[in-house]
C-alpha cells in the first residue's frame, strides 16, 4: 500500500507503475528518489556516501548559492539532521527532500532538481 495513494495514481499515469512505487521509509516514488540520489552523488564528490558541510558549501557556491551566507548555509545543513558525525548520509538526504518536496508537483520537482544539477 503506497504512503500517498493519490500521488501513486498521478505518478503511475505520468511515469508508469514501476517508477511510481513509493519507498516505505521516505514515501518518495522511484522517479524522485533516483533524481535525488543523482544529486547526492554530484555533491558527494569523494563518493563516501556522506556529505560534509564543506562539500555542501562548495556545491552551494558553485551552483547559485553565492547569496547564502555562512549562517544560512549552516542552518540548511542543520535541517538535514546530520548525525553526530556532522555528515549527511544518503538516507538523511532523502528524508529531508521527501519533506521538502512532499507538496510540490512533479513538474516543480523536476524543475527544482534540474536547476540544482545544472
């Protein structure tokens, strides 16, 4: 049973049943989770499976985050609820974006991720 049956129906029509299946832990459909993992890998340059504050800062500076000051970036990093090691895991990244993207349409989600990847 999908976490969000209405979204499952919408995604099934737009992307097909396989891409519409929702992750039990995050509620993210496959098509969104795939895009977010791609974004995670872009930020995780060292391929450690974790994102440090420094990596997040470098990514933000490179991809339009020049307007974010250190305090704002620190606040965003905190919102990810990084573990005691102060690193963001893939799971924490997915949980954060499942909350952030829960109420946006697929078109808005695609636009957001495209902007973050370019």
